[in-house]
C-alpha cells in the first residue's frame, strides 16, 4: 500500500514530541511492505535541528508553506491512503478539509490524532469548529492514546471507526548504553515547558527537589530558562533524541509526567515511557488510569501520586532494586509494546474495515 502522510516532522524532534512515534510507526509499516511518503512543513527551525538517523524507510518531502501545499496534495492523490496527523503545526484546519477532497475509489483518507484530548476538547467546546463536521467523512480515525474514552467520544461525533495505536518501543533506537557522567543524577525528567504540563512538573519534580535537597536532579527540555530552579536541579536545555539513551541510562531513576489533559483521559503513555523502558531505566510515573494495561506497578514501573511518593522511591529503593525494576520493564516492552506490534495493529485495523466494507457492498449488490 502506498501511504502519503502529512505530519509535523519525521526528521526532527525539536519542539516535536511525536517524532519518536512517527519514526517507530512508519519504519515498521515500511518493513511490512508499505511505501511511505512523509510531508513535513519547514517551520519552527526543525530543519536546522534535525536529529534523526538515516531515514531509508520513507521519502521525506519538506515543503514551504503555504505555497507548496497544492503540490503536496496533488502528490498525495496518487496514494492508496492519505494520513493527516493532528498538530502538523501549519495549515492544520485547511489540510483537515483539503485531504478529504483527495478521496476517490482508489484513495482513502485517515485522520491520525497524536493529541486526542486537545482535539476533542476543541470540538466539544466549540460546536461550530470546522473539524466536527469533517469527522464522519474520514474513512479511518486513529489515535495514539486515550483508550475507550477517546474511542467513545470520536464515535459519538460520528466517526465511522476509531482505533488507538499506542506509543511503543523501537529496540533499534532505544536500548541500554554506558552511563554518561554529564547526565549522572538521582532523578532525570525531560519535557518541554508547556501550560498543560507545568503545574504537574511543579507538583512531581520541583516539589520533590525541594523535599530532597541532598539528591541530584536533571531537567531537560525547552522553555525552562526563565524559571527559578531549586539548587539541586540542573537544567541541560533541549535534549536531542540521540541523547535519550544516555540520559535514561545515567540517571538512577527517570520521571515521566503526563500533560494534564493526557492524565485526565488516561491510557496515554507518552513516548518517553517506552524510550526509558528500552534503556532498562527505573521509571517513576505520575498516576493516570490505564498504567497497568501497559506495565505492572511496583514490579515494572513505579507510580507516584505526589512528590512525597517520588522522594520515598528515591530514598527507599536501592540501585540494584531499581535496576531489577528497569530490567523487568524492558522485558515487558520488548514482549508487548514494540512498534512492530503497533504497525501490525494498524494493518489489522485497516484490513478489518476493508473486509466489513467489502461484505456490505456485496450484500447491497446481492439485493439489487
């Protein structure tokens, strides 16, 4: 199948948290025999901050927006499936409408939501939002998280179907490496400063640093330069995806903090969780519904409801115990949560809908 994708960026993770997800999904769809073309706009200095390894699994088209958009759509029209991801970062509403104009007997169109809580909040809060009336027109709706609550909301808005395809582990990219003394610490957290996350970072990371000044904390991500940090916190700025393994293998424990909207919906493990799992890190995560669907609390992952929980783990769990938890998490991820499995789930969902469509058409024809 020829797949044409509109997404934020495959080549750069700079202000682009979906990069790891895109790379894992499309590399493994290519391995299953699909041809991938990925179109990304030249915005936000991403092309000046490329951090991908060689991309031999997709043809990447970097376009100037908006003047080259019509050319991208013309190329997309030759595909068997066009995927419009949420959060491209430029011309999103325009693309949501225009990709549907490319539908034909040969070409189907999917909307693949990489931030379902934000998208659904947008259409629920604004009944006149242009995307609301478009949802039923897409052949497929995919999301990268959210579970049953997201599926029910999309179906309630008229979606023909909705399939969560969760984040996963790419074992070719995320694996154990030797510790790097530049990143050695008791607890590491990597995440951009975002309005939807900052209060939770205060609650779980900065508060923990204040409660345990004798421990060392590393903070990675953009936007924190103007923030006054506790003395025990060292900010290291933007963390290239090429450094994720070194950070995950250098910290005694790694903290995951979901954005507020993701935590409220649940069933939304971010890429960071699986990256850390691949490296065999001992992960502490903030609490959200559905964690036990992916990893077993206490055995494969540590779940915290407050900074006090975070500090308790740091003080009470020894390095060997943490290594055992990290090893168990890695084993589980390799068994149940690789991007190869996610790509197979995507392929199975497509085939199931195609079979239903074919059966419906056959029944309709037999009654004519």
